[in-house]
C-alpha cells in the first residue's frame, strides 16, 4: 500500500513558542513519519527534526514515541466517536442516520489521510497494537454505528444478512474508498463526491427495503 506522507526533512531550529501549538506540530509531524517509515522506523530525533526543535525540547511534551502514538490514536477515535454519537442521537430515520454516519466517516478520513492511514490501514498500522486505552474508544466508535444499523434491522428493513453483517459490510465498503483514495492519490479517481454518493447509494439501496 502506498503512502500519502511527505518525506521527512530537517528544518531550522524554531524558537520556543506556544506549548499547545508546538504539541500539535509534533503530532502532525509524527503522523507523517509513522506513515512513511512505520512505527519502528520512526525516532524521536526524526520527529524533532521534522518539527524543527531539539530532541530535548520534544521530550518536554512527550515522554517517548509511544506516548505520541497514543495521543494520535486517542484524538482520532474521540473525534469519530463524537461525530457518531451526535448523529446517532438525532431524531431521524435510522437509515438516514446510518448514511450520515458513513458519509461523515469517509469525509473525516479523506480530510485526515495521515491519521486515517496510521490508525485504520494495513495489517498492523504501525507494526504495534493500538495503545492501551484507545482500543476501547475504537470499539465504542463502531458500536455506536452498529447500534443504528441494529435499529434498521429491528424494523425489518434489511433485504439480506443480519444487523451484524450489514454493519460490517457497510463499514468495509466505506473504509475501502477512504483507504484506496488516501493511499493511491495519483490514481485517476472519479469525482470524490460522486464516488461517495455512488458507494452509499449502491450499498444502502441494495441492502435496505424502502
């Protein structure tokens, strides 16, 4: 699978700045390096050079690269969980909410390709299991989505399969779109909006009884 990260580069040392902004810079740089070189290939020195700070300065924000990875994963899952929870709670038809959640998922992944590749793609995204604590957030993200699909099934609106298989098939299809578009940016893809619409229409029209 290809990568969307840019090559790492050394930059001039930056003056000490706002701690919150510098922490965000470190996370963004680490995402690029983790995707480009894998978790084992990434080092604190490489990440510090990418940001333009010393390794010592970076250690003021993070104890080690494992802590950086944990924060990236937690941030990713919390953003997705917030989105899923918000949509799931709306007083709308369950099929409408299912579509909204899947569309929001794809849009988030396409807008954050490095985060998505790092957390969701590959046999093991960073050659390591999800950091402790983030696996539960990941489960909550999926369970919130699957709960809405169970509502669809409970109303007898699935043409085939169970609530479990339907939820997994829908997620797999949308994951495939995001994973391929972010890992193959030079492919001659059709219009992004059209691809998302065709994916959702094809899956939901074939799976759900109107």
